[in-house]
């Protein structure tokens, strides 16, 4: 059963687990579970996703309960009356604060995007990144005497595919567990040392102006016990409230 973290008469949000697809995809024809169908069955009514999360990313995922509500929430996104906050565990000591303004060429899949324009120009992409915690383990890694990590919060101003993952990799601070844009040697070490295998990217909160009440709504998703245990091992606070 999916964890529902917000619900009113027009919208519902879940804390999507890592590894769960939002909806059916040509890339995963053998997959049988999808957030859309699971939530529909759980609520006993149709639901309409108003944004997406990559399969390996966990956290706040918002749905509308009608096509009209979906349309109106899409307008909230278009108007920019929404703030998405992500937490990411990355390689190295990230800068205290940096704004990445780097256009991204659309990543196309050979199957799902075979009809897409392969010559499309790079699209505007902007992400604010702030470092929350840093840690150094006294374990030699490659040519370095220690292995370093940072926990960063990311506020994407645009919504390009894999934007946060690509921008952090551009900064030379790839997300741990990212097999497409990350450091595979670091990924293997992390799995062996912490016994935790996933992309360390969490959609921690979604803040928006409700299209009907005009009130500010903030929806938060828990990191989970395994991530909090890793935080403790790195010498960081290990309570959910510390990361809100």
C-alpha cells in the first residue's frame, strides 16, 4: 500500500518508493506495478499525475483527482507558483551555495523517443544547490586519503529530464547511486560500506499555491530509516525533523 502524505477533495500526494515507476513505459514492458494504477486501486477512483519522478527517485509525487484539477495544477506549474525541494547525497565537499544555469540537451531513449527530434537545441535549465552537511571517512579511496560526502538541497527552477543529476555531475559532485551520470567506483564502495543500493536522491517537499483555495500548501516526504541511519554513520543528525 502506498503512503499517502496529503489529500483534499482535488489532490492527493504519496511518498513514492525508490524503484517504482509512475506509469507504464516502453522501457520496462515486464514491470507490473505502477504508482498510477496502485493509487487508483487504493482510492477506488481515477488519478491523474501532474508531474513526474524518475523511477529511482523517492519522495513527494502529486496527483489530481479529476482531469479539471490536473489542468489547473498544470497551470500552477507553468506559472511558477511551485517550489520543488530535493535532497541528494553526493561525492566530495560541495560548495556552500551555487546556482547552476546550464542548458541541457534532451536525453533521448532509442525506444521511447525514437520519433523525437534528435537535433533539438539544448533547453534552459537552472538549479539552486545548497550544501547542508559534509562528512569525511578515514578510508583511503583512489589517490585520496579519505572519502568525502555532502548532503545538498536542490531547488530546480526548470524541469528537464535528469536535471539535478546532470547539474550535480557537471559540478563534479555526482549523486551516489547514479549509474548514468555518477561515479561507479564510488557507487560500488557505497553499497559495500553502507549496504544500501539506490539513487540517493529524495524529493523531500513540494510547495505550491493551491489553485482553488489560493492557500500555500507544503507537502513533505520522510527520508526513511535507512537514509537516517546513513546520516548517523556520517555524523549528521538522524531525525526526520532535521531535514525538513
